[in-house]
C-alpha cells in the first residue's frame, strides 16, 4: 500500500466557531471538502517508510511550534474524488 505524507498549515478557529460547532454537534473542520493548505507532500511505498518520513517532517520547527501538522494518508484505497488522491501506477 502506498502512503502520502503531508505537512499542512493548521487553520485557526475563532472561539465563537468552536462554540457553535460544539453546541450544534457538527464538525468544526471537514478535510474532505476543505483540506488545510499543504506545505509539503512526500510519497512512500510502505507504512514503515511513511512513518519514518512523518517523524522527520515532525521535527520541523513549525510543526513543533504547533503551526503545522503532519498527516499520513493511505492513497491506494482513496476514492479518485478525494483531495489527496494521486493518479498513477
């Protein structure tokens, strides 16, 4: 299985948006319809390589400071309409 390792910017949310989402029982963020802005994207062919790359990206200062986050996504099982889907062999 292939994996996509993505470093994204964390979108800030206003306190009123958080309170409204909590009160309404809805999600504050929906990554499938509005993904966070990407800063860096790396591909890996197996899970161990993906986790090693994610660990390396997690050492970036912006991630450690809480301004960015690192996500590991399996891409062979994703629908072609998914925002992180990659076409090709």
